[in-house]
C-alpha cells in the first residue's frame, strides 16, 4: 500500500510505535526477570522456562501465520 505525500507522517508514526515498545520492554523486562527469578529460585531455571515459552510461542505463531504454506495437511 502506498501513501502518496504521507511518507514523513508514516515514518514518524512507525518510529514512535517502535520506540514505545522498545522503552516498554526496557521497563518491564527487569521487573519480570526479577519476579521469574524469585519464583523459580535461580536465574538459569527462569531462563530455561522462558526459553520453552518462547519456543512454543514461535511454533504457534508460525503455524497460525503460515498455516497452509508451512504445515501442509494430508
């Protein structure tokens, strides 16, 4: 999709959204990391659990976004 004459506006909005989520991650990341560490008892266990969640999330996202292309049924 093209936005004739609106390139700068689209660029500004996109940059703003990126900076918002980047900053949100910088604030929430340490808080959730410390909570996960305190609940699991060690940093390594918390990271292992987080990695398992991210792998599952990646598989489910790939399945739903690429459904018919990546996972062809019989």
